[in-house]
């Protein structure tokens, strides 16, 4: 499953996007002469010949297969329930922002599957270039809707194509946190996701997710193993101590879509107020955090909701 990313604004032009790690993930992308190289979408129009692959590498056939395979888990294993799904725009671009958790995050596939199944709108997930670089996994990731995180890619999807784009501003700090820190949101980077939405002229739609923390809780991390494997983190999960292994626990998922946040600023400016960007990012973080606390206070059981 893909792990989506953190967008981070910079004080200089152009803005930068951090991928899974707040300060270092951009470095995982391809470089030429020390400069980050934009991962361009494949040349040529979508759907040439018998291919259904779009300009970003997404295949509707692959997404259809993924939905068919994941639907039983979505409906019967996680038993996902949505609140406020009508707040997601039926047309036009929007940046979906959610909390992030689980050693192998289950929130991304649940959010993408739910929106695509219930609303019929595709969702693109901006993700660490690491996934694109892994043989086979990178191709599957692209076919399933993953797009390498880069400011230009985000702008094309949101502003030019009017798509729904999913990001997790906690970055790698979300899914790598220990179980004892569950549902305590980490810092939302430097607020770049806000600047991305401002620049594209689209709203941010916050989504609070309960259930992912318990689906694959991390008991400990190995920094040594992470360095050896090149992974952003190497977790020891509770699942590994059971016959489930790398399969998620059947935690009950509840998702609450919060009111969209729009910004009364002109799109596509060279710079936006740094203090305004940070203030809006913190407000959105607090809004999601408050929603999580409210949802947890109403939850009767991890397994039954």
C-alpha cells in the first residue's frame, strides 16, 4: 500500500514538497547536478491503443481490480463508516488532508477506496519517490493512483485537471509513531500543503480517521535495521507476534470529513504570507485533532466502533 506525503512550502520560489520525512524525503527523488528532477508524467495522450493508463500512470483497470480485491476488507474487515462524505466536492480540485498511522498504513487505501466507491471520483495520492523506485512495486503504485510528490505535479492535478489529491502532512512521523502515542498528531511540517492549495486555488478538505492506529500498532522501532535497509523506519508491530504477520488487525474504521477550508487569496502567486500559511496549517491540524478526540470519546470498542 502506498504511503502518501507531506507538502512543505519554502520561503523561496519555487516551493518544495517534503515526501514522507519532513526534512529529508525530497532528497530521495532523482537528482541531476544536485537539483531535484521533476518526475514528468509519461509522454503521449492517455488511452492510446488498448492502454487505459492515463498521463500519470494510473490505470482504471488496475484500480478496478484493486477495488474488487480490497472491497471485502473495506466492508467486512475494517467495516468502514463515513460521516460527512457529502462535504467532498463532486467536481473540481480539492486537497484531502488526513491523519496518518500504522506501520503499513491502512488509512490511505481505505480513504481512496471509500471515496472512489461511494462518490465515483478518482483520488491521486502524492507519495515518496521511494515507492516509484522499487521494482514492480513502483509500477503497481503508479497504476493504483500514486504520483511522485513535486510542486508541479500537485498543481497540474489540482488546478489544471481538477482532481482530488490525498496527502498526509504528518509525513513519516505519523505511521512511524509508537502505539503509546496513538491519535496524537505530529507537527504538520512547515505548512506546505496550505500553500499548495492556495497556489492551485482549491479548498482543503480535512479528514479525521479512527482505526488505522490499531490496525498495525508499532511496539518498537529499530534504527539499525532502518539504516541497513534504507527504509524510513523499521517497526516491530503487534501483528508480527500473531499469525496475521503483515496483515492488518480488523480494527473498526470511522472516518469524519470536516468542513472544507477555503482561502481568500489569489491563486498562483509567487509567494504567500509565511505566517498565514503556518497559522492555517496549525488551525487545520487542531481541527483534525479535536475531531479525533471527539470520535474516540464516542467509541465503545476498538473492534466494534
